[in-house]
C-alpha cells in the first residue's frame, strides 16, 4: 500500500508541474509591455532614420562625388577609393535596414485590418528606397531581400531592369501604393507620418512625383512619353513647396542635423568644391551666401578647392577656402531632410518638355523650379536672376541649364547630384587632384566587403557581371 501512495504523490507532483508549465507564459508575461512594435512607431523610425542618415551621407559623401564639397583630410573617398569609406560613404546598411523595417510595416498592413492604412505608404516608401539602392549599386538583392533570416540570409541579386519594371518592382509598387490608398475606406489614421502628418492625398502626390522621376531616369531605355504626359495632364503631383516630401531638422539635439552635433573639426574637414564655386559665381547666384561662408581671410570672397587632394603631400590653409553655410551647423532648424520637392519635380518636367516627351512649356517649368529652389534654400529671389546668365536658352544647351540648376538645389540630398551627373553628364564635373581611380569619375558604388563574406556565391556572380565589382561599370539605365 505504501508503494501505491508514493506513486500517487509522484503523479500529483507531475500534474502540478504540467499545470504550472501550461500557464507559465501567461503568468510570467508583463501585460503592460508591448509584444511587438506598432506600425506607427516603425513608420516614424523608417522615415526619420532614412532621412537623417541619408542627409548626413549627402553631406560627407554625396557632396564629394557630386563636387559640392571637398575633404581636407580622411579623404580616400574624395579621391575615389570608394571601397574605403571613412567619415561616410556606406549607404548599403542604411538602405537595407530601412527596407527591412518598412517590409515589416507592409506585412502588418496585410495581416491586420486595423493596419491596412499603412499599406499604400509602405509600398511607396519601398519603391523610393529601392530606387535609391539600385541607382547607387545597379543589380542588388531585392526579391529575396528585406524578409529577414526566416526566408534567406543569402538573397540572389536582381537585375536593375527588373527592379524597375518587373512585378513588385519600383513602378508597380508606386501604382499599387496609390491604388491601396484610394481603396482604403477604414477609420484608422496613419500614425507616425512625419512627412505628411497622415494626409493620404499628399502620399498620392508624392507617389506621382516619384513616377515622374523614375520614368525620366530610365527614359534612355524605355519609351515613357505616354505615361509622363498622363501624369503631367492630370496634375496630381508635388507642385508647390508647401507639398514637399520633407521633414524639418531642429535647432538643437537630438533631432538637429548631425553636422551640428559633431566636433567642429569634423565639420571643418569639408570646404567648398572648386566646381560649385565656379558655377555659382558665374551665375551670380545668391544661394552661395546660404550654402557656403566667405573665406576667413576675406569675407568678400568665396573660394573653392579642387576635389581629391593628396593630404599627405599637399599643404592647405583652410582660412583660404569657404566652409559650408551656417544652415548645416549653427542654424539647422531651417534645414530639411529632403525626400522629394516641387522644384525637383518641375525640373524633371522641364527636361521632359525640352526633349519633347510631354506637351508643355519647358521655360515656364524651368523658371518655376528655379524660383522654388531659391525659396527652399531660404534665399531671396529676384526676377533679374532669370533675365541674366540664368535665363533659359542663353547658353545654347537648355538640358544642361535644367540639370545644373537641379544639381545646385540637390546639395546634401543623398547622392542625387552625382546620380544625375551619371545619367546626363551635367554639370561638367572636374578631374580630381590625386585620383585613386585612374582619373575616372566613378559611375556606381561598389558592393560592400561584408557582402562578399556573408553572401559569397551571389556576390561573386554580381561582381563578375560588373567587371570585378568595378566602380567604373555603368548601371543598366546608364549604359
């Protein structure tokens, strides 16, 4: 009998343990702690992180490739050793991190009816960031990327043509993003939207402006006239600066432009490029007073330095050159993180009109865009500017005028100035002083070294298709 009593005690003990185990998760979970990130919080994170990081990248790397600034030291990147990023020049992790987080938002919007309002904006952001990614690198992991390690840790590289044109590509995602917004009939608001404060109509305008931009970017490869004409005729794109896809930096931490928060020595490592100095001076362009400072030696002179000096062999007195303007350090509260603007859109349309792709007045679009660019950069505008050396048609090359004006406005806008130089050849960038790339200006970013280590098989195939991961190998739309 004692034997059976012992067995009964053991059985009761096991039953009690199983009961505790079955309820362990519930009993030991904090009911006040969030189980997962809500899409509104994640949307704010994606927009802010991308805008802040790419604005910083624009200052320290895009501005060097686009020849707005030149670096005095730590300047291997300025000498076009693009596989050696120093103060910046590594956009790959920024883009993939935010594309992955944006994919989480997109997935949630399709799994939960309460989050359906996020689907359209998430599709539009996916198109926007994917375009930046492929425009910088060419063929990249796309269809198998952004899903996390549950899907694959070694995604294949997709052709840039497919990233633009195939199913779930850039142009289709813009279309589907607009359709999702127009079909949304729920009562939930779009939280975390620091671009448009939840205004879905503004997201549609943003998507249509992006369609104009990306159709023009691939226009040497595809006949895009009909689509452009339809977009222009409907007129539902970003037309005025009040509609810009931007968010404001603040005057102080933590949301000021990063160059305000860094050491003064880091900021003073960059001075005006000789390229932009010559262009702004020739145009008698008053934006020079906002974008740059006079030299310390003479407050009546703006002076630029040729890009890519050999700092170990060249002695430079910074007092002889112009630093970037106060808007980038002391007065960042008037600076924007730029996703897309009215002036950029109107420059795209001016180019389309000049090339006969749309029926419109290119001079009118050009003049509107120039005035909007002055307003964007907080610079008083005078009609005399458009009656002088900046007057449309005075140089004999209207396309060069359009692209050069757009290039001026695109300072710190990621890598846009350099990307557009690659597409058009304008403005006329200069050979750099001490090139580490055989005196060639690069035409793509190289795949990062960690990709070779973590995704070797797919990397090897992509590298072979770009002449050994060469920075001189053009992307699809540039060939």
